[in-house]
C-alpha cells in the first residue's frame, strides 16, 4: 500500500493557539487519520480536541488484534465521550470539554470512518467528490452542534465504510476549511493532487474577518493498494436469510451460533 499523506493547520489569529488538532499514523498496510475541532476557543475545548487525537492514534496502534477497524474507532470514540462528559461535570459542572471528531482508518483496501460534529470527511474519485460524513449541526443555527464528543453521557457516532481504489483521495478538514471552499473548489483542488497545506491556505485567503476560523486538513492520496484488496471490487450477493444446509463456496451450513443467524458453523469435505 502506498499513501501520500499531508496535513496542515493554522490558527485563527497569529500567535494564538488553535482549537484544531490532527495527526496521521501509518504502519505498513494501515493508515490512521484523526482530526478534531474544539467547540470554542477556550482551554477545555482545545484540550478535548488534542486528547482525542492523541488517544485514538496511540490507542489504534496498541489495540487488541482481534478488534476490526470499525469496532476499534467506535469503542474509542464512545469511551472518550464518556470520559469527557464526566470530567467536565466534575471540573466545570457543565459540558465544557466538547469537540468534533473525524477519524479514518485505511486497511486491507477499505476505508473505515467515523464522525461526530461538523468536521467533514470527503472522498474524491474519478473527478467526483462525495461527502462520507454527516454534518451534525442544527438546521436553523449552523454553529450549534447537537452531537459532539463530551456533549452527553452517551453518543451515537456516524460510521461509514467502503472499498477503495488506487487513485482515490480522502480529505478530513475542520469546518473552518469546509465553510470557505465549495464542493467544486475541493474537487478541483484534489484533482490536481493538492496538499493539505494548499487547501488550508486557499480557504484562509477566502475568509473575511467575520468568517475567519481555525483551519486544518488531512489529505490521504491513495497511490497503490495491496493486491488482496482487488477482491473488494467484486459484487457479492449477501443473503438476507440463512438456513441450515445452505451452500457457500462448497461449505454447508450446519447450525447458527447466535440469535440473529449471521454466524454459522459450516463444514466442507468433513472439515468444520
């Protein structure tokens, strides 16, 4: 697997700390990108964003090997949320440690993602830009986040997953970038294989005094994928119902292991 990863961020005001945090970790056939935007310019929100990025990147590298990518980032997000909420209540008696979260894992030719809040995740493919994340914002007040890390004791992250192709480009960015660049602007930039720095500086140049914000971005330019990932481009029929004696690739279903009938004991040529 070959991925060209770039990341870049600037604070709203020169000389002041940014409430955005981001990082990329890559090891052999795995890439992890995390971006978080503190909800506000105060220290608690900035701390929440920084800790979220550090925790997920470090945690993913040390995760139990039996955990798949989707489960891993979901568990980490829920645990972080619970910790932030209770810590905020103890320290401030209200939710102050609040931040958005966007996380992407690329592994075995697939992209696994999760988001909370309004830091979008995009995928550019063959000249077209798709938004993979959901914008958790109020319909009447775009600056209000109904769902983010630390806002409530329990949260439901939006998760997404898809097979990748060589040539795809994934983009994670804070709303400071997304609010300045249209989908057409982003698609055009990624078609030229622009770096995160180019996107952030372009967004900053377009912002006026009222819309100026902390800005950050991560670009994952996927140049090559493992050969084993080629199987993901096949169209596979997944049956809605399974039954005893059904055959799959020569394996006969014997009995179900759970109540929803999605895990089965199977046998082929006398071997189970």
